[in-house]
C-alpha cells in the first residue's frame, strides 16, 4: 500500500469539508483555464501552433492586455522597434492614420506618434504566492516548484529517453505526482521540509485538490478564473504539452485529464508552500495585490490599444506594395487554354514561392501550382515495422484513409525487412544505453574516448551524412528503395476515385493537363536539431511531404481511377504522368520519386530536370544572401552555393541551416496570373485558386478552413516567438536539452518545457530576420461566398472578426477590398 492510498480515508473526510466551493464550478474553472492554453506538439511531429489559440475569441488588444496583466507576456514589439521604422521612413504618418481608421478611431494619431518615442511599459503579471515567498539569500521557492514539477513530468511522460523508467505509468498524473512527492525529499533544500507532511491531507481527486488549495490560499472569488490561468501559465510549456494530449484525445472522440491534473499539482504546491512556511502576513499582502489586479488588466488593455495601432500601421505599410501591384497589373488572363509541357504543384509554404518563381523563369512554358502539402488526402501513415499509424495531415483534421509501407516481394519480404530494421534500431538503442549506464559511462569514456576523435572531426567539418529522418532510420538506401507507401485495402475504388477527384479539383487540374505533372512535397535536411520536424511540412503534421506526394501520384496514375474520373467529368490525357517529388528546403534540390522513365516524354523530362537544377541554383543564391553568404550568379559561385547549403545541412554546430518560414506575412489564394510577375521575397503562402472553376465553392471552403487557418498558426507562432521569445519562444538553441525522449526541450538543465521557436530561427545575431506582422490574407472570390463560409465557421469568425488576421478580397479588376464585418467590404487604399 502506497503512502497516497494510506491517507485515502482522511482525504475523503477532507473532500467533504470543501462544500463551500461547488466542485462542478471548480471543474468549470479548471476547464476554462486549460482551454486558454495553446497545445505543444512533441518534437517528432513539431508543428507550428498559434500561441494565442485559447484567446482568439477576444479582440487582439483585449487579449494582449489580459496576457500582459496575467502572465507578463508581450504581444507587440518594443516601441523602439516601431520608432526606428518611423525614423527611417518605412512607417509614415499616412500608415498610422489609416491604422487608426481601420480600428475605429480608438485613439488620436498624435497620441500614437507621441507614444512611438515613449518607453514601452512592461506589464506586471499577477503575483503567484510562491514568488512572494522567495527571500534574498535563500533558495528560491518559485524556481524549486517549477523544477520539481518539470522533473516529475519529464519522467512521467518519458518516451524512451530515461534509462530508469517511472513506475506504474498507468496512474493518473496527479496520483503519480502525489506518490512521487511523498518520497521526494528535495523540498527541504528550498525550506519546504514540512510540505510532505501537509501533502497527506490533500484530497486524492484533482478537482477536490484544486478546491482544497483555493480554500487554503483564501483566494478571493473575483480572481479565481484569472489565478487558475496564471497558475498554468507559470508552467506554460508542460501545460501546453498536456493541452496537446487533450487535443489529440478530443479529435478522436476521447478525453484526457492531464491538464486538469497539472493545474491541481501547481495549485497544491501554492498551498503546501504557504502551510510549510506559515506565512500568514505574506498571504495578506499577496491577497491585496491580486485583488487590485483587475485595475492592472484595464490599464494593460488601454496600453494595448495604442500598441495595436502601431502594429496595424506596420502591416498597412507591408501590404501597400502588394496592393499596388494588383491594381497596376493587367487583369488576370484566363483565356490561355493551351496545354503546357509541365505543371508543377508545390506546397503553399513560403519557401516554395521562391523556388516556383525561379522554376517559371528557368522553364518559361511550365506552370506552377500552389496547394497544401498533403495534396488534399488526409492520411494516417504506418511506417514499416510500426504497429500504429501516425497522422500525416494538418492537425486540424482527422485522417480519412490509412497508408502503410509495403515492400517489394510481398508480405514475407516486408516482415523480414521490418525485423532487420527493428534489430538495427534496437542494437543502436542498446549501445546508447550501455554508454550512458551508471556502471559503464566513466570507464567507457576513459577506455574508448580517443577512438571518437575521427568522428568528432568528421562531424565538425560536415563530412558525414546527416542522421536519417525517423521514417528512414534502420534502413539502407537499397532497402528504402524497395519500400513504397500504399493505400489500405479498405479504400475501395469509388473512394479512391473520390480522393483523386478532390486532388484534381483542388489543384485546378480539370482541363489542359500537361504530359508531366510534378507533385512536389517538401522536407528539410538538418543535423543535431531537436526541432527538425518544424522545418518539414506543417500540412503533413511535421513530416516530409514525400508520402503524400507518392500516394497522390499513385492514385492519379491508376488506369481504373482515371476511368472513374471520366464519369465525373475529368479526363486525364493518356500520355499524362504524375510524378512525385521531394523539395529539400535546405539544399533546394528536388528529387524525382518512383519515376517510370519509359512512361514519360523524355524530351520534356530532360527539360524539367535541367530547369529544376537551374531553379535550385537561383533559389540557393537568393537564400544564401540572407544567411550572409555573398555569392554571385557565376558558375563557380553556383557550385560554391551547392556546397555551402549541403554543409549547412550536415554541420552539427550549425544553428541556422535555413530560415524556415521566417518573414511570412501574407496568404494569397488567387490564380497564378495575379502573382506571376510579383517577387514576394518568400514572405507569402501562395495558394492557386480560381473561383470560376469552383462550383458550389467547396474548394474555397477548404482553403479558408484548413490552409488559411494553418498559415495563421504558423504566422502567429513566428509572431509570438519574436515579440516575446522568453515566454512564447524557446530561447537559445545552443542550450537546448531534449527531455522525455521526444516530448520537448529544456533550456539548460531545468525550468519549464520551452515552446515556440529559438532566437536563432528569428534573429541573425544583429537584426531580426522575422518581421512580426499578423497575416494579411488576400482571396480572389466573391464577397458573398467568403462571408457565407465565415458565417459557418466559428474559428474563422474569431480570427477575422477579432483582428488576428486581416482578410482582403481581390476583385476581378484587381482592386482590393478589406473586410470590416459581415457583408461590409471597403476599398483598401495604397
């Protein structure tokens, strides 16, 4: 019998004495606090998440003021950042005047201009009791509490990193923490030696424990909701991971209590610290502070209004050149129905915009297409030898079809290959465990350390190949070539034809289909980077787009499916071949996959290959300028660029293998003719869309409810990590330590789990490489159709109506209108 169960009878009595707080009400408070936390996906599927996701039902300035007053978070850049733009002319008075008008004249223009030169006021967060218990010269109690929770959760959620696993993983988080803390004597060093004794009196049920803590703290009822949210924000990283677990459970119709359990743990520590220190005077001071905090929230919201005007003015300045291009260019030509030699579909990722532009230059007859990188097929992917599927689709969606690796030679060959793979991975893990074990780690270093010198030199100079991504681990190149992802047998012909139709209509390929259609997913090459998945395809749940591209190509090349498509009004020419490809965004090389050269026009294929090489050269040169590699377009420098990017992908000390999606600021859904002559500098998500081919606006609805929302998540993750890297980013990448296997990273050896992006992903050491702007979404479609889709989607209502992004409409004539509300569109000046 554990210490926790020994006190169960006492807990039952204690829980009955919490009648002053209705437990249903406490549960509602806990759930509401948890829903304000944005989820954090683990490292092997690290996708961008809007850090303000739980607050998008509030207008931007209100949420900004609330976060500042509750958690001390900044939601805009320092005033000096905007003032510098004012001084160098990038931000003008007209931009501020239009921003004031956009926001409904909440303040005067002169007030904003005066505020530019005033210091930015930092917000004071609601004080946690353990912070007020800290004393000079003593071990900080507040740091100890976070560290203790973090160390426990790292063991509780461990996914194979720990050599000694936590006991009884089936226990709930709160129960496991109680048992852990009852035998953990580290609290004594922080002056909380009596905490274990008081813990025995804590109810065993999380909701009852929360109610108990609220009563012990004598927390004023007026701040219950805010204080519970602040408690979770004090362990925001781990709260975000628990929120991810809840998100995943609810997506499949289940539930998860980890977030509520974590809230109970954090609040119980507040009460334990109070009882262990017997600090009634400090509690009274703390209560007075938090009761006055509503005044701080109101003041912070007033300050946030001026801040939002500065932000909006900067966004107006960014949009003006784009709007002028649309107005000055000739109307989008849609009369050219000639069949192009090649059509190449890329992900809407901002990095693809650069490559598409250069591919069109290198192959003038080719047409490029932008589409979400999962190509409209929501997959669940089962790797060879694994027993469970992984989501391979935007995390907003449930997978609709299963895909599994199949080996050449049938099931027997696949089983043998899976067994070899499992053995190799197991051998590697056993060797690693041996090196790290308590019995061998010191003797191993003493006896074998010198033999690692060649490897260290090779890794440092980038001579070695990078570690393979998870879907390639344990396989040789020859073995990988024998594996192919295949749709599960339960997907009948009719379902497959439906998937193929969705792909083609989404791509706009219902006529004039080229002899070669490239379907290019994307991935990244990087070494010694825990967040490598964040550089892969967000539409594929933080994995490369290879599987999606290969499955889509197989569907569209299947003769039976093509016959079925004819009945649905789409006829694919007999000589058309869909070719899967993978665009490496670090090296800007494009590999053609599963290519049957006998089935493709060799002349056009050779032209395409040459154009892909040339486009890669031009793209590398453009990117390397931002990475401080000054190269020209000479043949020698092109070769130097190839070597430079390859080295960046192999170098284990490189903190910036590429800039990822830094700089993103716009989303454009329109025919390619609108943007073909526009250099968007890798700052726009570029989605092809022609509303005239979209009967019923089903494709428009998909674009607005999935790719646009995902783009907003990416945009706001980069935004939040830039404006407040301490709280919404992950700090210094050099100090990252992986915790829990693939759960996340700590900065250093303790503290909270870190969220968001590192400083090195946003800043080059001298200047910000990401300009924090909310997304400007340009959509070419009828206003009524857009309004109807927004009216039926709560997420879009919040994002657009509460100013988390700006929605603009491109008219047939190239004019641009901004949406102010349902049915309310006004011409946007530029």
